């Protein structure tokens, strides 16, 4: 609803612009015992793609940022658990992100540096989502 309201103004002013939806790396993967969370984030990824298709003709780009695990209050319980510690050991960078680590990706998506990107997902997860064997 917020994006729709903002886009109405962009269309009226013929200004174009950028919509950035913040989903999660779990929008592209699943994790045991958390079905509702990844399902909602996957829905946001697909909503972003629908927005990109519908609003591109107005010069409006819609992209999604997919953070992995960051040191936040929301993730602290899981990350302190045995399962969370095991997940950290499997991550290529072997560390949590700091919220400031999202700044570069957000700047890219908000600026003209991404003027030909729409419907994209930008993952910032320390390599967590890289499949490995």
C-alpha cells in the first residue's frame, strides 16, 4: 500500500524513481521450522517483480534487497542456539553482517547506478546462499 501511494505521486510528477523492498535471503530458500517467514519473503520477492513489470513504463524501478543474518535483536536467539552456531560455521565469511553492511547495496538500488535494473534481487548474506557440497 505504501509503494502504491508513492508510485501514484511518481506517476503524476512523471519523475520516475526507485522502489526497494527489503525481503530476506530466505525469500529464495527455506529453513526448517520457519515456514511462514520464508513464504512471506518469497511473496515479497515476487511482488517486487510484478511491480517492476507494471511500473517500468513510468520510469519506476522496483528491486528487492535480500539480507542474510545480521547482528540484530530479532536474530539473536537463533544465532545463539546450536543450530545458529552450526549455520555460522557453514557460511563462507564465517561472520554475521553488521546493519551498516547493507548501505552499499541500498545506495546502488536507490541511485542511478542501477538505472537499468528492475525486478532484481540483491543478496547481502556473507555467502550463506551459495550452494556448496
